[in-house]
C-alpha cells in the first residue's frame, strides 16, 4: 500500500514540476530502481503503474527477474549500475536498456554479445559530468568521438545519455550537471545524432532534473520506502 501511495505522490510532483517547466508529464518515464528490494515489492510497484524497473547489479537482478516471469505486465528492464565486460553476456540477455555504457571497450563487447543472439541492444552513454573520482562515464570532451564510433556498431542502438550528479543535501546543487548534459544532448542533435533520452535525476533531485530536461528519472527510495 505504501508503494502505491508513494507513486501517487511522485506522479503529482511530476505534474507540478512539468507545469512549472511547461512540459508534458507524458515526457517523463519513471524507472523504479529495485536494488535491495524483493520481487514482491517489484510486483506491488508494477500493480501501481510502474512499467520500468532498474537494477544495479546483475547477480541481484536475475533471481528477481525469474520471479517476474509469467506476469501479465512484464516490466521494461534497465541496467543502471556499472557493468563489467565479463557480465555483458548475461546483461544483454536480460536487460532491455543498458544505461551505464561508459567506454568504447564496453560498447564493443555489448555489440558482440548482442550479435550472438541476434539482438539490437538499446543503450545510453553514461557521461561523467562531475570530477568525482567515484563516478564512471565518458568525459564530455571525449563524447562526440565515442558516439561517432559507437553508432557504427550494428547490434547497438544509442538512445540517449545518462549522468549521476554528485551527492548533496541541496537538490539545487545538481542543476549545473543536469543542465550541462542537456546542452551536450542539444549539441549532438545539431550535429545529426538523433538521441532522445536524458536519464538524470534520482530520489533527492528528480524535480530539478525534470526542470533541466530529464526524460527519465531513476527512483529507489521515493518508490519503495
């Protein structure tokens, strides 16, 4: 019951911020990040209207995904955590969208494994918009050359960009990082790259992210606690 109530609150928050930003609420996809949550909790989220589920770790995700098989509502699955190349084979077999592609080496392995099962793997490029050493991602100056190479891969489809803002007690501190990513996406669009997804914003800063153009927000605590 708490999950349903949480989602009502989140959706109202999205409506309010979209009205302020002159955007349509239908532009925003909620990815419920179910790290540390049970399959039963995921089922409650799906019953409450969630369509997209994100997981950080492959070994945690797979048993839960098995429990979700056979449901009338099958979620779209997202890999949102750092992905090691030795886990790519299983990731490609189990995730609809891999959000955390942070190197050409990783993109090449995704392409290779996707080709083996005749799949076009949707991905986002993770961009390192901050200087935090704990963050992964392609650095902005390297992004265009990265994408120019990655778009040549036959079994990978780049859908957009993802970033994680530095942790802060003040959501407004995330704004420059989100704005930077939006500007990067716009610049790539002017150069002919048709990328549409901006995955940015989590529980503490998703409203700021929407104001700055996010189309996909990754919410864990806001949904499940």
